[in-house]
């Protein structure tokens, strides 16, 4: 009887010790979960601030913002599913906390890729100004050459993502669609009819014609890339008429050649 009592005491002691260890693990895992969750939220805030500084096309920044938001949404949805299964047992709660921490770790890995995309968008400003002759919307050979150079840069960006991550297999983004967003904004100078209303209307139409001329040549060149690469193209062309381009210093000069331009901004990012 004494031996049985000793065994029962020993078993109870082990159970108590096991419960104490589990509670300790639970507290440590809870703290780890909070740390990783805060780190994820801080990184998201940092990336959005960095992205807001970009002068790239709105399509590009919008796509990256959506990717960031998708990561947050996936974490929230996963948390809700886990919480549905949460029980009172310490072991169950510990496993669920570990699962949450793993989910955040995966989200952090995805966010690192998005961060690379943001840094490339901010640091590699793919933009150009194309000039036009007075009253003309015909794209000059010099303008075509600038677009050709931008298309070559697009190819390099696509290749970067095809080879990403370097020295690792598999290449996660090689078979994924690359999104190419191009914003084209046409402008005109202040020359034209002495009738202000007619002049403004004419120059607005002229600026739209210039933007569409650039768009047409861009589309032609990008279709060549589409033959060998998986791409999704978003081209936006708009004319601003006599509205001064960003950064224009002399806004009163009637025949200012710096007004007879199309401004192009673009970005290339993978489908996350």
C-alpha cells in the first residue's frame, strides 16, 4: 500500500511538473508571438511610408500596396481560423500559439520579397520625358529610342524576378506573371488661337494625341516581350493640355519646349 501511495505521489508530481513546464512554454510562446506580430506590423507601416515617397506610376504603387494588404488579410484570416479551435487545455493553446507564430514568420518572408519590390520601385526610377515639335503629335526617332531603352530596362526587371532568389531553387517567381504598369502624360505649350477657349481645347486634344502616340509605340514594343514572357500590361495615357508638367520652372513662356512633352513613368513587379 505504501509503495502504491508513493507511486501515486510520484505520478502527481510529474503531472504537476509537466503542467508547470507547459505554462512556462505557453508564456514564452505568447511573448514570441507578440514580438513577431509587432515586427510584422512595423515592417508594413515602414514599407507603406517608403512606397508613398515613390514617384512611380499609380498602378505600380497600387499593386504593391494591394500585395501588402493581402499579407495582412491572410494573417488575420488564419488567426481567426486558429482561434475557432482554441480550447482550455494548455497544450492546445501552446500549439495554436506556435501555429500563429509560424504564420507570421511566413508572412515576414513574403513581406521581404515585397520590400525588395518597393526598394526597386523607389530607387530605380524608370521615367523619361519625350519632346515633340510645335503643334505635332508625331513621335520622333529620338522618342522611339528612349522608349526602346525603357523597354530594355523592363526586360532586365523581368529577368531579375525570373532569377529571384539568386543561388536558390526553385525560382519562385520565374513562372509567375510580371505586372508592367506604364503611366503616360501628355502636355502642350501655350501657343495657338487668340481665342483662349479654342486654344485651350486644341492644346488639350494635342496633348492627348501625343500621349496616345507614345502609348501605341509602347504597346507595339511590349507585345514583343509578351511572346516570350508572362506579363500583364497596364497602359494609361492621358493628356493634360496646358497644365504645367511637374517641376516646370518657367510657367509663363508661351512657346516653352519643356511643355511640349510626354512624361512616362513605369514599374515592373511580380505577382506575389
